[in-house]
């Protein structure tokens, strides 16, 4: 493996700035790796010619892999779905525009669960993505392609989306860093919607410094997204090496029971490290957190059932059944275009919103959401951060949970409460269990991105996780 | 709770999904299980006085000035359409009713 | 029993396209007959990933209507998705408002309003004929130019009791909205569309009957036809001992018939829920003040003011109130003519209006000052009322100065110098047979003298004065 590929993105940028390497060389090295990717991480890879970039721009031409959920002008944007096969939008998502505007060209589009519905990237019309640590296992999802590409060294960094854990969980399962920012911090314009009130886009990277750098290029208020917000301060470069005075709360409800022993062990070891770095670590309660997942599986499918109504064979994408009347065309198109998990969620969401059930399901789930946000607000009175394992398990075997939707949904047990509350959370790799990576999740109040990144940086230094094994292949 | 075959078919029709006989069977089973599980939120008891959360962001009045922005050229608007006629998106006839 | 024994109860649901520059949720300009699909963008085409953003002027117009009708403005108004599959909605849902409309209550004239909410218009479907057949079935073509045009939906309480009342009220609404400047309110062009909820009950009953919803009455005539046909139908149903079924009926202007919109087994289930892509609209004091400041005087208030402040006929006052441009013109002329009485000024303005077929008074070459000057000339007997009309005709054609026209065309009233008395004497002398008939008691025969006198004086003579002189000279 070329030494170039062992540089983090920040190191590569420095090397380009110092003239030790050209951005073309970085592009070619990664372009070649991406084209040769054996994990089915990519659904589209850019042409070999290095695009013109501004090396003095903040990201200096270090390319980025983009989840297929983002609209990219003239480039297939398929959301992992057959219904959008080879769909090339006439516009580009704001988040992608910001990153390319900061000097990072698009290396490729990455595989994902169809419309971001899934936790294993097996629900893709373009085949499952494999975990670079063990190709018999899933990379997590839904942003599994982005996570696998970065973990395998087939992209320096990547962006993904997180509705109920879709960045954090695959980051954990692939041994890299992934962050879901505060809801609204990054524009959703051009991000193909799954569940609008929860969807948020964020970075994947090998380390916390790269994560901060990429996140810094994405954030900002966008007049095209009514729900976007300006962060109170720019994303800085994380530099903390200790956790003096930091108070970490460990919620009983999201730790211990239900967490695989290996994962729990790694989690506890990291908490010990945190103490050694000067933090206080105490148990706490998020009383409504155990109900977060159930509320989520009403709210997200309900919004999705409406968001996915537009895939009807009229304006773009697949059309089937054109020999019949309009109703037949609609149903035939959606039958042929959607995979089973998408259909399942559309059914759940449609039912939850249907006449006579709204109050019992959607209305009630919204109230549970209020309670969960209140739980976190109460926690911030006593703690700077909440820590949990990112995922209850390490990467599981391909096909293991495909036939059991409820078991699959439980993957996001620790990630979903933060999504419902709209707060930022990061997952950093904190060890191996049976040779597979585990993830440590750190969540903070809205807009605490810089503090989270700093704390994660200090922990990362202390943990010293080595992800190079996944880049060997 | 369990979802009847009729309920599954009704929901599928609302969602414009055409289900095979197999899928009807599977969905009434799976959805029943999922709803049994999501109904665990009922363990939280009375939430009468709790405000529902639609948005976690505290943004209001995100308004746009009434200023024109360029539209797409017709050929771009139609570029991805499965079937085009007379500058428009051709669809099979809706027949009677069906609109909103 | 007959129709007279039944009381119709009618509520209207009106959709008006708002006169903004751009669409409700995107920057596309509104379309007026452009080539199909040339006023679209990722947002109004419902492309994957696109997001709506609310047009500030549409909200302003909503508040303007709310203030004008005395509605209660929602402190926090929310958009909702109305889900239904149809190609006229690019997203297969319409962004509308559900349980928190921008305005509630209020009234216009005698009719109370239930609510006003904002939403996006649907796209246009053009049904192709034979040429559009694909595999033997008919096809349609969708043009999304209109899709996303801002709409206000105005819903009344069931306070209307006849087709005529419905028409009159709708006209009042139309004039009011036009004056507010929020819409072109043109029914034929579809910028104003009315649906009616109709039920009947026995006179004296207080319980409402079952209502039906009438759609597609795209002119005032059709609105009346449709409502009348439905009243008749419901009365016949009830008198036949049957029950009215709640349903939606489609008015067919061709046949004048009402057809049931068959909705198969699918009772509409719109699955409304709060639009997660938009945030609440919270009208600030500043937004409300801005709306209040933009409020013009509305027809109902203007008619009342004319009735109390100006001495003019009731129907003239109503006309000036409904055509505020003419009302303004009248007020300017009457003010300039003060302290002359206002009625003759109003009559001259009405005369001008009929000469220019009701065109915008600003577009005529006649100034309000010229009308005032003409009224003054009549009052001071510089010309006669009859000649004033001729002056007006010339003014309307060429503009200019009333006095100059009178002089140029010899349209002055005759000065009181005996000239007229001489003409009268001459005509009496020329028509002994007529004089004979008059003296024999036939008063009407006097007209046969007036004609030649007016002709001889080229209309300059005052009609009243001519009559007086004839009577005096014939010693009647
Ligand atoms: Mg409406
Ligand atoms: Zn548009």
C-alpha cells in the first residue's frame, strides 16, 4: 500500500500545501482504490482524470465519497433504490456543493440501504456492501458504503446521513469515526428524504481531526432549507488531550442489558480511560429512552410514507405498468421499484397516519419524542455528555437479521434517542471484540459539536485504536 | 393487535402498493408484530398534557422573499421523464375520479 | 309541498390564486400561458431531495385578508401535508394547512367566514385525444407550470340561502380581493374557483340537512345553475321520501347536470400531518402592522361612507364602491366641484363611465377637474344639462377643456336676452295647428313645439325655460 494512503485527510492536505505531494496524486491513488473496491462500497466512481481543484482551498483537493442519497448534478443519485436506477438530477445538494466548494471533489457515490432504511446496507437494490474487517459481515447501515469505503482506505473520508443511527452505527461497525451533527446544522436540501424531521447529514473519517475538518466544510444555514440553522461558532480543530472537569453521564437504560458482552467490556474500558483523563463518570437516567425506538418506528415510517409518494413513474425514475390505467401504473411501478424493507416501512407509516389511528400512533409518538428531549435537557443540568456504546453488537453476519425486522431495528437502540432529540453525537472506534471494531458514542446538547469533538479527540489519543488492518486488503 | 387481510389491503391501496398474495400474508403478520411492539409506548400512560414535537429546531418564520429565481429549461425538466408528449409528462388516463 | 317550503343552506369554499411574483414554495415565476413545463424547478417538480420554502408575500397577503375580514390571526400557524396520489401534485401530497390555518372566523358582508388557509395549486392535466392513445388506453399530459402557485382557500359558514345570494356574495368577495390587490380573481381564467356545500331544510327547521359538495362551477352563471339544480334535486329527493346522500358532485356546464364523482371504495383518507420540511409561521407584530398599513378601503366600507357623506343615489354609491377606480374619480371630481351639489357630478361621472364602457377612468382623456368644471358650467347655466352630455362626449374622445369646447361647438346655454323668447314666438307662429291642439287640452302636443325650438337653438336652450316660455306665450 502506498504511503499516501496511510495519511489522514488532514495530513494529506498539509502535504499538498507543503508541495510534497500533488492533489492529482492523491486523487489518482484514491480513484484507483475506489475503482478496485471489493466491498461493493461504491455504486458509481468518478472518471480517472483528476478534476480541476484549487489546492489553496481548505480541503486542498482531497476527494470525498458521497452517499448515494445526495442529489449530484449529472451523476447517478439512486438512493440505493431500483426506482431511481441511473437517475441523474439536474442539481446538487447544498452539503455536497459546500464540500466541493471547499476543494474536495467527488470521488464516487456510495452504496446504502434503500432510501436509508436499514442498519446493514443489505437493503440495497445494488447488492450488499461488505465489511472490510470481515467480508462475511455487514458494514452496518444505512450509510454502509461510505463507512466501508473509508475503513478500507478506498476513500480518505466520506459523507453519509443519519436518521436513527445511519452514520454512527456503520462507523462503529467499520472501526472509523462518524458524526451526526445537531439537527439543522447541515442543510438537507438535495438530501433525498427518508424522515425529514430526523434526517441529518454528517462526516465519516479515519480520525476525529478529519471529522471536524469535513464537518466544518458542510455546516451552515441554507436559505433553501427552512429547518437549517447557523451554528453559533465555526467548527474548530479539536486539540484537547485530557478531560479535566468533564462530567460524563452513563444512562442505565442504554447500557448493560441488551449490549453484547464484548461491546460492553470495551465501553467500560473507555469509561476508565475517560476517568484517567480527568473526567467524572456517573450513572444517570434517561427514563423515556427505552421507548425511543418504538416512537421512532412510528415517526420515521410515517414521514417516509409521504416522502416516498413521489416515486410514481411520472416525472423520473422507473415506470412499470404503463399499459394499464393510472392506478395500475402507480402500483406496478412501486411494486417493481421498491424493495421489501421500503414497502414494509411505507405500510407501517401509512397505517400509522391513516384515519382513526393518527392520535394513537403518530400523535402519541410525537409526545414521547417531547419526553425524550426533556430527558436529555434534564441530563445536561448534571452532565456535559452522555456516553453509550454506539451499537449493541459488533458487525453481524450477512443475512443474519434480514428476516427479522424487529431484530434489525434493535441495532439502533442506543442511537435513536439522540436522533429524536435532535442533538449531536459522535461514534469513535474504541476497541475490538472478537477481532471486530466496537464504537463509543458521545452525545452532547444542541450545538455542542466543538466540545464533543474535543472530548472525542482526547479519548481517541488515549484509546490509540489501529484501523490499518481493514486497509490491508 | 393484529392486522386483518382487509386492513393490509386498504393500507396498501392508500400507499399505491400492489401486494402479491404472499406479501399480504407476510405483511399482516409482520405489521401486527411491529405494531404490538410500537404499542409499548402506551406503557408511558397518560400523555394528555405533553406537547407533541414536530420539530426539534426552534426556528420560526423561515420565509423567502418573493423574488424570482431561474426555472429549468423544458428539456431539463423533462430529461428524466419515462414518457413525454407535447412538452409534458405523459401518464395513462386517470379515468373517473381519483383526484383530490 | 314545493321548493318554496324548503330553505336552502349554502356554504362556499373558494380558492383564489394569489398575485405574487413567484410560487408558494419556490422561486419559479407564476405562469400565464407559457410553454408547458418551462416554469418549474426541482422544488415544484418534486425532485428527490428538494425542499419547500414559504413565500413571504403569500403570508403577507394571507394576513391582509385576515385583517380585511376581521379574522382571528393564528399566533402560530402550521403547514400540513395532504396526501393523495394524482399527477397534478408533483410530490403526491399537497402542502396545505389543516388544524392551524393562518386565519379563523371573520366575516364579509352578512356571511361569516370559517377560515382562510394557504396552500399550493395543482398542476394542469391535459387529456390527449385519440392521438394520445398508448396501447389502446387514453393518456394525459401533465404541465407543472401552474403547480405550486400560491392559493388562499376561503371557507364560509353556511350563511347563504339562495343561488342569487351566493352569486352576489361571491361578487363582493371578488371585488374586495381585487381591491386588496391579492388576486386577479378571474373565474374564467381560473384564478378564482368556487365550490359550494348545499343542503336544504324545511323552513323553520333549525337542524341542518345532509349536504353535498358541488365542484367545477367555473363562472357566476354556472355557480347559480349548479346550486339551483342541486336545490331542486335535493327537494325532489326529500319530497319523494328519500334521503340526500353526502357526496361530491361535479357540475357539467355542457349539460347543466351534476354527476357523482365516483370515488370507488376509497373514501378519501388524506393522512394529514405537520409538514416536517417547514417551520411554523408566527405572525409578528411587525408583520401584522405591515398588513394593516396596506389595507385599502373596502367596498362595504366605501358604500357606507358614500351613503353617509355624499348625497348620491344608492345604486350609484354601490357602483362606485364596487368599482373603486370610478369611486376615486368621482370623489376627486366632487371635491373639485365643491360646494356644488354632488348628484350632478355623480351623474356626469356615470355618463362618462357609460361612454367609455366602464374602462379605467385614468385611461380616459377626461380629468376629474374637467368633470368638475363642466358641472360648474351647468350649475351656472353656462350650458344646459343636455349640451353637457355632448361636451362630455367630445371630452371623452379628445380630452381638453369644457369651456373651450362649449365655445367652439356653440353649446352654451342661451343667455337671458330675449333671444329664446323670439325663437319661441316664431315657432308658435309657424305651427298654428299644434297651438290649436294644445289649446284644445292636448298637453302632450307641446312636444311638437319643443322639438323645433331646440333644433333652432341647436340645443343651447334650457328645456325647463322653453316649457315656461311656451306656456307664458300661449297664456296657459
Ligand atoms: Mg384546498
Ligand atoms: Zn419551482
